[in-house]
């Protein structure tokens, strides 16, 4: 289980959304819109699911890594 992350548009730094998910479940989820308060720039950021990624731990005592793989986009009728 990992943390859903987005990029702060002000600083370009990754921030946690507070949503936990695994990568496969997130990739199967419907596209949605959410807001996340940013601890870096103190602004609420609106974002769509395709802009986010899951940061998962590699294993016990390993540092987390960020997936740079783009999330596949679904057509509106799918």
C-alpha cells in the first residue's frame, strides 16, 4: 500500500494527498477530481486522478520511490 502523490504547481515538489492505495487499484479507478492542502505553499491544489501517482515503499526499511510511469487515460465512454 502506498500514498497517492501530486506535484505542487508552485514549487514542483511532490506532496502526499492523504489517500492510500496500491498502484494496480489506483490504475483501475475512475478518473476523479480532488483538492489537497499543500503544506509547502499553504494553498489548496485541485487535481485530477491522471495527474497523480502512487508512491510505494520498495520493501522493509527501504526508501520510497516515485513512479514516473504515466497513468493511462480512459476514454469518456469506457
